[in-house]
């Protein structure tokens, strides 16, 4: 017998550990199948095992039938090997096999994408799903419109757009994590003043760029606000697929961030969603609240109101005074910049002031 044929106690423990992992995975798949009311195909099982967020939700008993069906549709929309090969052949992009995992990003799988020495984000829309193709087209249209003749560094810019097989694909800059990821990692009350200051300035600047071209974002929330990695500390507003022309009815949004406002696209709508996001960022819930209800609560905190709360309160108090980009700057932006200068200093204020859109 060779020495490598001898099983040690450590080998047995490792084998037992892997057996437990396999058994646990099988139980989670069964649980998922029961929630969906159907048996999964081998490809769907493989996709489920590779979906970190879905497996975590199953393990923590945090998934219901509606969520399971949502994840099932998402797993089915993942890029197959043949699609990845076709993208490589016609566009030169190498798509990672597994989608990224990011808190709050549920509906459209996103991938690490490589071309040459560059790394990007690939967003793959399954065109067989209702509204997917229109969402991709809208996202590309809005990006081209906003970035055509103005520098708007805090609004996502589509780098490439194309169709391959049953997928419509957008290539985007690769950003690190979202504000939703920050909230998932942080305990209530531990986010310092820099975070709401940068979020407020970045989103306000992106709103100005959109409104200058006649668009309302419509779905401003933590999951759609990205944070750049490292010392750059840039905020980028993403997910332009829900953008709506100003004064038209908003069809896609996250209800409680709009604080019961009428579902009409406007700067007022986006400002309310930003104020709600700032509240959530500092640990103040806004679900089932109204504009006046949040104003009253923030006011009641008096001197105990944090810097993020002060920014949110100022925004909410001036909703009715903002109908265009000029008013957005005069009534909200300039005051936010002065507050940032007073709280964080001139260096931060100068950095954020440079984010306001400028002509190319």
C-alpha cells in the first residue's frame, strides 16, 4: 500500500464535512422546489447553487414563494455558455460564468466582463421576459441623451449596447458596491457624515443631468446608488431603465421611497426619494410615511438630528419650490454645498461641487 492510499483522520473529517455540505445543499434545493411548486432541471439546480444571495436566503428561512419565483426567473435568464461564446466572437467581451452578488440587485443579472486589460460590468436582459428589451433600450437611450453634450460624472454611462441570442446586453463601468451593501454591512447609527453628504451631492448632480434632458430617474434608492472603490469616493446613480419623461406617469418605482407623492415624473418625486434614502442611510425608517410625516419626525429630533437628517429635512421642506434645474441648483444644491462646507470642510465641498453637470 502506498502512503497516499492511507486515509488519515483529517481526511475522514474533510470527507464528512463535504458530505454535510452536499446534503445541506440538497435540502435547500428541495425547499426551493417546494416554494416554486415545480422540480428544477439540472441546469436550474446548478444555477441555484451558484446564486449566493438565493442560497443564503434559503438557509436563513428568508424566502417566500414570490421571492423564489423571482429568483427562478433570474436563474433561467443567466447567460449560457453558447451565449458567452457568441459575445466573445462578435464583440470581444469575456463574461464571467457567475453573476455578481449585490444587495438589492435582483431583476437583471450582472457580470464581471473582461476585454483586453479592462474590467467592466455586463448587464444581461433576457428579452423573453416582459419589459426587458424596453428597459435595456431605455437605459441606453437615456445614457446617450444625458452624456451627449454634458459632463455628468455621477450618472452611469453605457459604454456599449448590443443583442446576442435571447439577451440584450449593456456594458457599463465597473463600480464597487451600492449604498444598500453599505447598509447591510453597517449597524444602525454607525454611518458617518461623509456618506450622506456624498450621496446627497452625487444624486442631486445626476438628477440635474437627467432633468436637463427631460428625464426623471423614478427609482432612487440605496440599491441604485453605487460607491466607487478606493479613495476616489465618487457616487454614481445607476439603473436608468425606469427613467420616465417629466410630467408622465411613473410605472416602475419603489413605493415607500416616494412618500405617497402622486405617481408623476418630476424633480419633486426624485427629491423625495433622495430624502428617503438619506433617512434610511442614517437609520430612520420611512416605510408607510408621508412627506409631512417625515418632516414632522425629523423636526422633532431638534439638536439630535444628524447631518444626513438635516440634509433630508432641507430637501423635503423645499419640494414645492423645485420645478426645473435652475431652481434645483438655487434652492437645494447651493444650500447642500454650504452645509457640506461647514461640516466637512472646503476640500470635500470643492470635490462635490465639481460633480454638477457642465457642458462638454
